[in-house]
């Protein structure tokens, strides 16, 4: 009975309505939906949403797009069907908040499961997975211990040996903003200029392209997000790139490695708020945390949840505990700095 109810539930709208009428109050009370706008690809989030629906009977409808969802939310205003928005990077999360598209949520369970540095102190966004901005080094040309911190990227010995993507990309802007937050603007400018002077080539390509460049001998050291190592290891063509480098978790004797998040926000106009909160709570809990993190080689945001085998093999490390909300405040200055020093050439 339970199984057929579920089958009927996921049928067409007309089918669903008649199924609810047939099945009476038990199913009807479990019925309901929650609508998600997602910049994250369906394969990353669908398995968890399916698990949530199996557990609660609440359907999750997802609209996926690579861009334009924040603009769509804005356009739809109070009539938007969206309850939740899923995205990566503190930059994008901040944009939705600054546009007034989210609402604050005070929730004891989320506060308990998600470390303070990975959620908005005002409750407008919550991290679900984390990624480390790691340094990768050529196995052939960089000795162990030769580079151990972000500061080392600007050191004399790195002249002509570094590759990065564009300084104006969100991942770089967040890293630079974290340096500003911790060391101040002038120190950050000196540091960033030092890296620019050490570049082996004009910033170009995505994070993985930097690892490829190391493999091909164009440079010796790059800065990338940790999950790309997992993505490359499991890709036939790219595993050779990953094989060419060692992973360094920067600043282990300092403030720790810079982290960013993928996260979620409750929309300002959420029409299914109770269900949305149920989904948020579900995603912070062990089962979904493990699933979500593993799907994209990320770290669970919930520190109680075990890491995947691959991530464990990279070793434990100290994470920078600077609140992302604090780092986000320096994003504009960081982006300006990239232009002012002409980081991209
Ligand atoms: Fe990415």
C-alpha cells in the first residue's frame, strides 16, 4: 500500500490529485511540496531530494539553471513559487541576500549541525558542503615542504612557477577577501602583487586547466578547489593531470586552509515554508550530508559526518575558522584590488 501510494504520488498532477482523494487523509496529510531553484547540477542534489521524499512524502520540484535564477527570483517577486535557492560560493549567496531575496531563519537544529563560520549569523544562508582552496604542486619539480602557505605563493623562490585562473573569478575573490579579512588590505595587496609577479603565464582557464598546465610543464604550482582533484582522479583523460601533482593544505601552522561552501537560502516569498525548513533540516543531517558531500568530492559541513574514503586519504587538516560572512564583507575590495594591480595582465 505504501509503495503504490508513492508510485501514484509521483505520477502526473491529475493522477496525484485523484490518488490523494483515493488514499484519504493519511497520504493527504503527508502530501505537499517544496520548490527549489538550483545552480547546482541535478545529479548532485536529486539523490538527496529523493531520499527526503521517501522519508516525508513531500515532493521536491527543482528548477536548475547555470545562471539567471537570482534574476528570475527578483522578477517573480512575491509571486515566486521558489522556497529555497541552492548555490555555490559565498559570493552568489551574498548576492541573493543583498538583493533582498532571502529571509532569515532561526533554527536550533541547523545551528547545531552547521558550524558558525559556515552559516550567516542572521540566518539568511546555510552552508551544506565545504571545499578547501588547496595548493597543488608538481611531483617532479617541487620538493615537499617547498611551499606550505598562501604567503609562499608570493615568495622569491616561486618566480615564474605559478598558474591560477582569473583573479576576478569568485573562488579567487573569496581567497583574496580572506587574506584581507585576516591581514588587512595593504598586506593583501602586497601579497597579491607578489603572486602576480610570480605567474608563469597570464591567468586563464578553470581550476583543472591549471593542473593540466603543471602536468605539461608550463608551471609548477597552482591554486584550486579541492573537489577538482576528485573530479580529475575519476576522469579517464584528466587522471593523468591529477597524478602529476601533490596536494598541499596551506597554512597548517597558521590560520588554516581557506574554505568556501555550497549552501542554501530560504527565499523571502517562500510559499511552502514549513516544508522548506523540513528539507533544510534533512540536508544538515547525517544521511544527506554524507550523500551530498560524496557526490562532488566535497567535505560535509557537519563535522560529525564521516568523510569519503578519497578525502580521508588526503588527510585531515586545519580549516580557516574566519566566518565566511566576515570574508564576504571584503569581496568588493578584493575584486577591485584584482583590477587595480591588473592581476589578469
Ligand atoms: Fe567549481
